């Protein structure tokens, strides 16, 4: 197939020949970080993501990872069923994962875990303001069951379940058909999910291309492994933050005394 491309400013037409072909773009990327930390990044939630995720998890487990970081930053895609399949890797069979509610209560639907075949390992889950929909379903279920620690910043807050419909002109329309709720009946519309640890980018991080959230999550994970308790881990880092703030305040007040 040939395309005629008009370059307005150059006042010319160029012709390019293109070939139509199906392109498969992986939605999951995984690797092993230092200290046997498994890392899985999900860019989208679509129909094949659950299979790609399981293959990555199997591969990481074959290399005897001791803990896991799941990266859902900037992942705003849908496919509720994919989130359920992924969550099933970490939940016992028949655990409630998410509930969808419609105007007619008779149409409400509960989704349960298919069963977990992996050993229990500590999990850090990275989210940000652009984590929405299926990402939030995944994050909230892990949070409700105290399976993972959430790091970075508040998520988007999208609670609608949308159904795609194909139209006669080959276009597609999505209609909101239900609202979804977490296992403990939380809803997040316009509120989002508050992380257990908020880690902000510093100005120098952009220049140095330093992933502060990922690096800080490693520190949090190490403490979590030591204590094996999410609340105690949060208390430890909150105490560290208070000490750090006090030191900064003491430094400022000291400089005021010197000036006086």
C-alpha cells in the first residue's frame, strides 16, 4: 500500500510504501535486580497480559527470587478479568478479589481467586497518579489483604467498569455498565489509593535519570523482610522521617541563632 504524505511547510508530497502487519507488543517486562529481587513491570492490562505475567513470574521463581517488585506506574488500562487472573497468583483459592455493582443488585458480580501455587514472598507495588482501572483493582486487593506495600504516590481513582461495543462502521464505543469495589468494600472514585510510602522525585533525579521510587522500594523491602510486618515497617520509616525532619528543623533554628 502506498501513502501520499503532504508536507505543508515544504510544499511537497512524498510517497511511502507501507506493509500492513500485525505487531505484537509485550505488555510485561521482567528482570532480576540486586539481592535476588524479582521485578515485573506491567505497561497495560489486556487479554494476553495475564499469560505474559505468569510466564515472567514462573521464570523469576525458577531463579529463586526472595521478594518481588510489581511496577504499575503509568498503567491506566482496563480488562478487569486480567487483573483477577494476575491477583490469583498471590491469593488462596476462592478469596474475594473484586466486586462489580450495577443499578440492579441482582446483576452484581463477585470475582474470586483461581488459586495460588507460589510460595509467599514480600511484595512492593509501585503506583502513581496515572495508575488507574485494572491497576487499582490489583493494588487495592493486595492492600486489603496486607500482601503488598504500596509505594510512590496517590493513584488516579477510576471505579467504572466499561463494556466495549462494536458499531456498524467498525468504530467502537465504551459504555459504563458497573462500579467496582475492593474486597473490603472500598470505592475510590476521584479519591484513588493512598500509598503506604510516598516517595517524591527530586529535581536532580530527572537530570541523572535516577529512579528514586524503585531504589527506595528496595530499602523498604529490606526492612519489610527483616520485620515481616507491614505496620511495623511503616512505623519504622515514619520514625526515620520524623528524625530527619527534626534534624532539618534544628539546623534551620541553629542558623537563626547564629545570625542573631
